[in-house]
């Protein structure tokens, strides 16, 4: 998961997409990954790259820049329909999950690691809108 919006300040790399509160990633979970890859690559002229970490995953790129990901619906998704999900960066995923619950939201999926990427969980706001929050690992 990377972004093309990187700048340098005081000799350090800053990525605004990895700052607390920033939308930092979009991901499709689908029951037909091959159909989705065909549709989106034609629709948006995305270049697709299949990668394998813990499970098969496809990166969607625009001019070589990673912009989104696609994956098959995981078993724990139950009967959920295919959907796009957004990730918002937070400084501390566990603390932010507790804050969401304290503000009337719910914890839908407990925090877990994405190897070499970060730690995430899924919350919902008081109206039921789901959102994935993530704390990226330092690299």
C-alpha cells in the first residue's frame, strides 16, 4: 500500500496519506476476482499486478502508482455482498477502535495484522456505516 503523494520535510519523508485521519487505501472484496479484474482494468485502464503474501491479492495501478487493491471475499465475510472499502489512517488502531465504541460506534472486526503493512480493524459509526482503520508499520 503506497501513495504517490510523498514530500520531504527536514530531511524526512512525509506521506500525507499516512497521517491520522487521512483516507489512505481503497480495496475491493469480491466473489468474482477475475471478472472484477477484467471490468476495472477496462473501465479505468488500471494496470494490475498479482501479488501473494498470506493470500492472493491484486494491486491496481495508475501510471505505475498503486491506487487500490482487490481480493476474493474472505470466509469471515459471511454472506456480505461484494463491496469497495476505504481505509483511514490512525496513529493507534486499538485506541481509535475504543474511541469509536465510546462515541456510539461498533467494533465489527477485531484488530489484526496485515504482514509487512500494518494493523487494522473494521468499525462502524452510530448509523452503521462501516470503515476500516489502519496503523501502518514503520518501514
